[in-house]
């Protein structure tokens, strides 16, 4: 009997959560459609391009709506059970509130797995393809072209400025400022072209200005040289990609690389932990739905529940953004900044359930 009730709760919550996701994604798509229709005619941008753009943006919308959809889906599913007095029937059958809570948490597991899979594989690839496709349709450029200008980074004792990144393994106009251990400028190199071959950057037409001597400045022109840098095409591809477009594993490797070369990696760490902890935020929103159902929203109308749930979901989103920015700017651990909103809402949920138990 308990297995049947458990299955029924899981089925109800999952179906209603899916419905909420579809409604939110549909509303977002309609808004984007209206906005994108105004851009038809820019370059090769057509109605077909608008549809492709909308489809590619769905995974990102799924990630954005994930916490609020799990909250509203849980509220709606539990409301359906309450309206038909099925909670009372379950409790008469010996199904306790704890068992109902565990069943609802089980119902959120498939959604949480979808969120993790989406953050690791689907969202990064769809965002990358969407940006390249838009660049091609609006500006009539190659789908695979890379156009990055004035890229700055640190490599060992060198400050490097790349005027043009034309491919992950080819750079044009590289300015290399070499410092000694005392952080004093030693050399300035202007490299016309750098190509990555056999684990090394091969430099073509190097103009080297040596200012390490106090009494003289030496200027040399070197036709060919090699640069054993920590930067590789793989790392370069991560550096020139927006952190939101990177997968969880690439965010980890990028943050690790930045820490090793002495650059600030907090923004990458914040996004990394947000994606890692996304399933936890979904579980907390599910508990919040249970707290509202058993607490202040008991016997309230569906409209009121959805309204309160929407406000709670919006507040969670705002707190998530605020704590993320604060942890990136100030000396706060990224994991603390990322998990703090979930902890706050978890504490509120536990307090509500304790009060109304």
C-alpha cells in the first residue's frame, strides 16, 4: 500500500513540475520571439534563424527557471493532492508526513539529475553554438570563426597582450612583457605571429627589446623562436569563452589554471559552485513547497499558493545573484557565497515545518 501511495505522490509532483517548466519555457520563448523578430533583416538574420536561436536558448532557460519551477511544481502537485483530500486518506492509511516528505524529495531526483546533466553538457554547448550561429546570421561571418581582440593574461613571469586571436592555436600581434623575480620589467617582445605546434608556441618575426641593463638597451630582431608557455589551445579556448558557457569540468580546470598563474579565479569558482550546488537548491525549493503546503498555505487557493511561490522563487534568484557577486568581489569563499541562499531557505523551511507540525 505504501509503495502505491509513494508512486502516486512522485507521479503527481513530477507531472506538475514538468507542466510548470513547459509554461515558463513557453512564456520565455514568446518574449524572445517578439524581441528577435525585430532583428530580422540584420545581415542574413531570417525567421528560420530566430527559431534556431529560440531552440538553442531553451537549455539556458531551463537552468534559469530550475529553482522556481521546482518550487511551483511542488506546490501545484501537493495542492492537487490536498484538494482531493488525498493527504487525509494517506494519513488514515498510516502514511506519515515524514513519508510524504521523502516521497516528494524522491520525485525531485529526476529533475535534479536533468539539471546536473544540463549544466555539464547541454547548456555550455547550446550557448556556444547559439553565439556562433547568431554571429554568422547577423554579421555574415563563418560559423567557426574566432574573433577576439586585446586579450590580456599572465603566464609565469610574463604579462601578455594578444591583439588578435584568429584560432585557438594561432595568435597575431603578441606583446610580451617579461619581468624578473623582483617584478622589474626586463624585456618587451613584439611577436608578429605565434602558432602552437608540438606542445610549443612557435614565434615568427620577434622584435625583442632588452632593458635589463641599466646602462644600455638592446634591440634584436629574431626571425624564429619558441615560447614554452603554460597557455595551450585548450586553455585559451576556456579563457576566451564566457564562464557561463563553460561546463562544470572546464570551470574547474580554468579556475585551477588561473590560481596556478596567479590570476583571480573567484568569478569562475562562483559559477562552478553554483552549477555544482544547483541540485541542492532544487531540493531546498522542494522542501519549501512542503513547508508552505503543511504550514501557512494549508487550505489556501491555488492562485495564492502560486503567487507566494513565485515571490519566494524570485527572492531566491535575487539572493543567489547578490551572494555570488559579493563572494566574487570580497574575501568570501565562493562555496559559501553559492550555498548561502539555499541554507537561508532551508532554515526558513525547517522553522515553518516545526511551527506548524
